[in-house]
C-alpha cells in the first residue's frame, strides 16, 4: 500500500463559493450542484498557480454523473460543469475510470479507460473554455509529429507488432492526438511503462520502462526529437525491485527502490550516483517508500505513523546538495502550482490545497456519502 503525500486542515463546510462574473465574453459559468462530492482519492490538476480542475461525482439515480470543478483563483472559489456521457454505476467504490489533465489555463482533457488507468484512452472529453463546457472528441491519432509541443500531454504505450518500440502519444491543445516520430527504442520487450512521459522542471522529457528482467530510463532534451539512455546506479539489481524515478529539475535526479527503502541521487544529470540513507524503514508493515521530487531539485519522504487504525505522517526533506534527510514539521511548499494536501488522517481526511507560498486552502467539497474510502 502506497499512501499519498498529503497534509490537510479542516474542511470549510460550504460546498461552493460564487465567483464574480468573468470579464471575458465566454459562456456563463455553471454552478456546481450542492450534492456533488469528491472522487476518492481526489486528484486536482493545475495548469499554473491559479487555474485548476478537480473531478467530482454525483448520483441522482443508480447511474452517477461526472462533474468537473474549475478554479481560476488557486482554489478559493469553484464553478463547474457536468461531463456529458461520462457516467459510472452508483455501487460503492465505483469511479468513472478517468484521469484529468490541465494543458494550459483554458484547455484540459479527460481521458477515460474501459479497463485500468493508463495506456491509450478509450474515450476523451475536451474543454477549450476553462471548464465551462466539455465535448467528447476522438482519440485516434491524426498525424505524426517531430516533437512534443509545449502544453501537450504526452503518454506511452506499446504495440504487439513492435514490442520493443515505445509509442509516444501526444494530445495537443486542440484536443487532437498525434504520435511522436522518433520515440526511444528499448533494448528488450517493454512490457512495463511507468508514469508515461514525465516533464522535468527544465522541460526535459523522461520515460521509465522495463520488463520482468530489466528496466530503462530514457530522456530527451529537445522535446522528443532525440533520446538517450540514462545510466543506472552501478551494481544495482533490477529484477525483483520496484523502482520509482524522480527527475525533479532535470539536473538533480533520484532513483527510489520503494520496497527496499533505498534511494540514490545524481547531481550531474545521471553521470554519477550517490546513495542517500533513508532515515526509517517500513516498521514491519506492508508499506512502500513514498518520495516526491521538488521543483528545486530537493526530495521529500513521507513516513506513515500507524497507531492502531489511525495513520498520521512525518516528513523528511533533503535539499539538492544536502548530505542527508532532515525532519520537517510539514510537507514543503507545493512549488509553482497548488498541490493536494490532507491535514486530517488517512481514515478521516480533511483535504485542501498546499499553495506555492506555503498557505493552505481547504477544498469546499465533502467525500462521497458514506465517507472517503
């Protein structure tokens, strides 16, 4: 069980705040229904420090609706709209099997999957007006592109015909799909793709892929026109280990062995690696090492503290050049955009947004009736 890195305060009680009319000549902002609730776990996404989106659910009948809450002031107020056709059953634990992605302040997409999340989306919804309206659009790629354009959403998949060829898909600002002309080529069958294409702070692109017997890290510093392979920390076994890669600012890199509670840092873009001591272990519980890269090149660890059925968290942070992790009272500031936090417990979460300036904004939405799962 991997618990998310979250820090939170008591929820604000009201379901929504009404915004003043937008000065732009756009459709009237729709009001969210009072009985809409957070999909669990919440996953707010932000295009910048102010503009973000959040998936909500509503079940007026045995068929539930998907709504998207939109904020234009860093989560202080929210409006939103229903996503037409994106429904899911009302049974406990059911979700719309969707992921939400902010492309820029006014463009966003929802990728919906018939099975597990990840890979090519079965269906897609698109907004070009900041979440006032959502339209279903095709997911089939319409052309091949030489590079990943700024603001586009890049993902990864493979094909049965070319199992060693990683396919990089690109969803552009107009909602259409393309494929990258020159994706990285794996030295073996790429049966495992982790986190799609990750964009580091300097704009470089990173792909983690592997098989049952090997893993690879690929990177591009020219928007995907060319790719290189990152050297692995010397002597580290791959088979039987679950690694997570954090590229942070694109120069300070971290490789995390989630099961073994070990991690390595490179301060020279992967030319050399140094192991950093993790200041705790799993405490005899079935837990993984949770590490979150920071925009400045630092790394934060979240340690679950389990007391009976109650779970709270302690945090440890290391700076890009720091020799070791040090305890910190709360998770560091969110970086350039707000980030989900929880100042309650794992069983009784109280969700909000950690702001880039270190302040806190509670989310004005409750969990699904019956509580967060």
